């Protein structure tokens, strides 16, 4: 059973309400560290930071429409560090899907002891209506401040995302805008964010401190919870339609509806590896044997590794963000990934569903 509360927002300041809520949580939970997106000192960008001093909570901003990297890998490695048994992270839905995939891979490692104990960190998940590319975000900053851009994004989330905001293509095609599987969900989609934030806790520790929170909380009504779920589903359906339309249009105009055409798009690739470095679920499967330390494998084995990697794709689009050759990686990878998942009845990021290659 989950616990859902409304966090009061005063004077329309959603960020202050969230930061006060996190400060209260920090005091009760006493974490050793929190991985979170924060505003830089100049208020010009968002960076990921490992917070170890609660004073830094005043710069946390997970609502800004900017995602410079997918920090799932950093969150995954944080939880595995010795002594980091009380760490936490704030993740967007695509980051949470990547994080779930990394955790599932860990459980499948043959060298992992059967009785190995999983020390899960606490995961805060935030609803996400999408993010701008870095270049577009910088252009927007010429006319609007970071708080204003954040406010506009929250207003759009509250209205159900009906306003076109020129988000990254990966965000326009996102599978699910809500943080599926998070321990604590910070809801904004379909929520009157200028009045309150919807916070839902699922783990026992989270339920206890949420119920004891001193930040002007009140129980959420069932109608408010169902309304958010309805709007989230509507947004997901709309984005599925966008994805279908983009893929159909690209297949017609760009001709990557067959393997040969897809490979043709990669002919301009310089093999710089930046896309793989940006991918949170890439573990060097295709690195040269001498560099990775693994034994050489044949073409069939490489195809198997490729299919597994694509099945775990969270759709964050960070690969295309760093590509210097303008390869349409978001559409290419999405087309392949969704086809693989259709064939295997697999849902990327599902906390309980094992990967297709896990067996019985």
C-alpha cells in the first residue's frame, strides 16, 4: 500500500516547496548523499551533483527543461560504493528506466553470489514533460530566466502537456512520462502545481517520514490520484502517436525502413564513440577485444549483444545529443528497440520483468 500526500506550495513557488520537503526529509532520513540535478551558481544551466551538505538542497531543480546527461549509471555506481547504504537519487522517468535495466543486469551476473544482498538506495522519481536540447535551452535563456523556464514547464505539466514546447525529439516520443518503479514519486502532470505537489511513497521508510512530514502536507484524494494517472496515460498515448508518425515519415522520406537503409545512415559515422559514452546502459559490449579485455566474438554474438543493448534502451536520446555527424540516432534506435520489445513482449524499465535473455 502506498501513501500519497499533497505538499503545499506557497506563493506559487514550486521549487521552494520541493526544497523544503527535501530538507525535512534529509533531517529525518539522514542520508549520506543525494544525487540530484541542481542549478549552477550563475543560474544558466542544470548540472548533476552529489549533495553531501543539506545546504546545497537550495539549488535542487529537477523540473527545469534541461537534461545534459542520463545519470542512471552514476546512480547505479553510487549504490554499489562501500559504505553508501543511505544514499538517494532524483531521477527522470528515462533515467529510472535505465537504472532499472542496470540493476537487472547486475542480478544476472554469473559471478554474483546467490545470497548477495541488494542494498537499494532511495529513488525519488519526478514526472517529466520533456527537455530542450542544450543549444535551444541557451537560446531560450536570452529571453527568459531559468526560474521562468522552469515555471512554464510546470504549468504545461499541470495542463497535461497540451502546449507545444519544442522539446527534444526523444522527449516527444517518450514511452512514459511518469517515474515507474520509484520509491517516492513527485507528481506534476495533471496536478495543480501552483497550489501543491503530489508526493507518493511506496517503501516503508518513505511512508514513515512522508506521513510525519512537517511541510504542510495533507492526504491526497483518490480523485486527484486518478486524475493524474488519466493525464499521464493521455500524454503517453499522444507521444506514442508522435513516435508512430515520425517513424512513418522518416521511413518514407529517409528510407530507413530496411536494414540496408539503416546501415546507410551510419556510413557518415566517425566511430568517435561519444554516443556510446553518453549511453547509460552501454558496458563496452562492442569495444575492441584488446581495449575491453574480453575474448573476440563472432558476428552472431555481436548481433545478440546488440539486440540486448537495444532492448534496454530507455529512449533518453542522449546518444543523438552528442553526435557530431547528425546521425538520426533517436529515430533509428527507437525503431529497432520497439520492434525488439514487440517481438519479446518486453517493457524496458519494468522493475519486476526480467530481460528477454534471462530465461525461466
